[in-house]
């Protein structure tokens, strides 16, 4: 394991809420289709009938829309999914007016990984093997970024937000693991220094979206990540 930022790990016993479990793809699509009504899920639904074995590190397969099918830019797609979360539950976006390209961008590793996945799959949705934060609990985002497995990449706000839409049970209380999004890079001052990363967390009876320093290691937080499978799915 990489020695870089090794001191940015907090001891953590936090996990997922009791009611959370990865749903079958068909159930995920039922939830997502409520919000993305114009998207066609037939290709991913057909693929879900014979899924390959999960790659090492993944907790399950997650269906998510291609962000390009949702908006003309990644930033607009993030805004869209945050808006949709706000329509389904108590939600506060702490960065509502600071989500343009000078503030938020996909990390290079995640952009490359998603391109590889997109090249293997057809249709409006993608199937991504992922874990929802437990693997990296207590680690700072920049520590996570140097200890990725070779086939692992960080999830950004859009994919993590879609996973929350299909699995609302994942964020329901303070005493649980909250969700860092290491696949996105965030610049609080829009000054070219992308030294923060987005996070979804639950406090005061609502889900909140914010961005914190990548050096921050907290026992309540865990980074969500995806994996590039050797299968074409």
C-alpha cells in the first residue's frame, strides 16, 4: 500500500444503515426510471440477466444513466441529479451556486475509466461494479486516490447521486458512513486549485451536499468507488 498520506486515516467503526442493501438491477431501474423518464433501459436490463462475477472490491452492480444522456455537460448533469434528490426528500445543496466548470470537474482517472466502460456497453444506462464507501472508511480523499486498486476509480457526484436515487436507504441517519466522491475535483475559490472533493452526508433530518478538503480524514466518511471489469458485461 502506498506510503503517501498514510497519516490521513481515522479509525472508524461506522458502516451502512441497517436497511441498506444493493438492489437487483431491475429494482434500481424502476427507481431511476421515475426520474429519467426519457431514457431507454432495455439494453442494461437485458445485460443484467447474466451478469459476470463482481471484480475484487465491488459490493454489487449499480445501474446509472450515462451523464451525456442527461445534460450537455458534466456540470449540468450533476446539477440535474442534485435537483432530483431534492424532489424526493429533505435535501440541502451547500454548493448550489458554485457548480460550474471552474468549481467542479471529473478527475482524469475517473474520466478515463468511464470512457472504457462506455466503450463496452450500449444504451442510455451503464452497469458499474462499485462499493458505496465502506472499503475506504476513515481515509482522506487524497489518501484514497493513492491506494486505489489497479482497476479501481473514484465515483463522482453524478454517479453517487444516481446511486442515492436508486438506494435512498443508504443515507438516512447521522450515525452511519457518509459518502465522499473522490471521482470529482472541487475548487472552492474557482481559482484553479482543486483541493476539495464533494460529499453527501446526513444531518439535521436531511441529506446535504457539500465539498471538503481532500486532506480531511473523518471516521464518519468513506469514499465511493467503481471498478473496471474485464468483462464486456
